[in-house]
C-alpha cells in the first residue's frame, strides 16, 4: 500500500475511521471494511497506526484490557481535512474531465 | 506463531504495539494472508527503524539471536548431532579399525551414496550449526552521531556458544579431511 492512493492508503483510511470517534484496532478494521470495502491486515493496520502516532496525528487512550483505543488529535483532524479537501479537488476535476 | 512473527519487528515497536497486535490477530483469526501481512509489516518497520537510525532519529540494533543465546546454542548442537555421530563412527570404524562397527557403517555409507540430498545436508550441517551457535555472540548497532552515520559491531564471549561453535568447526574440519582423504585414495586406486 502507498501513502497517496486512496483507497489503498491505510493511514488515510484509519484517520477517516477515527474521525467518527475513538476506536481500538478491531473496531477500526471493521469500520474501514464497512465504508471502504478494504480489509486491512493486522500488520498493515498497526504499521500505519504507529506512523500516525509518531507524526502526532493520532493518540492512544488508556488501555481496555489487551485493547487500546485511539483517537485523532487536533493536528490529525486538520491534516485529514487538508488531505480530503485535496482529494475532493482532484475528484471534482477528474469527474468533470471524464464527463461523468 | 504470531509471537514468533513479532520478532521481525524492532524491539521498541514490539514493546509498544506487540500485545495489541496479538489481541487483534486473536480477534480476526490467523491465516496465511495474516501471516504474510504481519511478516511484511515487520520487515517494513525494520527498514523504517534503520532509515531513522541512519538519518539521526535514533539507534537500531541488529542481533536477532542476542536475547536467547542458550537456545541458539542448543539448536546448533541439535543440527550438528547427526554429522557428529557419523564422523565419530566413521573415525572409529575406518581410522581406529573397530571392525565391529563396519557392519553398521557400510549400509549407512551405501545409503548416503544413493541419497545426494541427505549427503549434502550432512556436509552442510557443521557450517549451519556454527552460524546458529555463534550468531548470539554478535550484534550490529546503527546510529548517527553529529550527523555522521556509524555502525558498531558488538561481540561477547559465552562458553556454551563457543563450545558448540568450536565443535561444529572441528566436525566440519574432520568431515572435509575425510572427504579429501577419500578423494586422494580414489585417485591413487
């Protein structure tokens, strides 16, 4: 998976999922599968999550047993909004050019 | 299985996310796709950690066998045992002339002549055993200090690993000597 090609960008998919509220790994996986039709593997999911946490775009909440919920940080929400706006511009332009 | 795959990840990553990853795999189930996904993620994290270390973002230690040296020595010994037994019996039979063992060794030698793969495994085993036993004695640390990337080789001495590694070298040397000696005898015949 690359970092720029929606819907194959696991980081973007996780941020969209967390924009709906805090979730732990399995809940994110099911949510992403539901809205994007993409089944993320556990390694892919935690790889992306660790990069987002390093970048300060998501943060961990106190653990609930063996599971730990995550939520978007304010910086993550801004970054997500920027990326979605850019994607929206690209989609609008693309749709207009293909005449759909 | 999944805990074994976690060893592919850098230690710091494993300490932070390992338990959560295992819990997620417990929820979703383990299949071939999951194994491939976790293995790929582990390699990616290793690469990311190495890039960060080289770029000055921290250090990275490469020494997969460093933590369990006794286990690695035991595995090395296990790999070595068949070849060691074969070399010992060959020496007792053909070098020291214990004719009572010839009846045991002749069928074994004939079988090995017809089974090239088994023969190859027997010959390669001392080399593999040496690497397995000696691996926990070495680790490589990548870091960046004052903008300069550096690699530091760490060595340590552990008796059990050194004994097994030395035994593997000795058995390997005896085996090579035996093979060369047989070749010389065949040339002369």
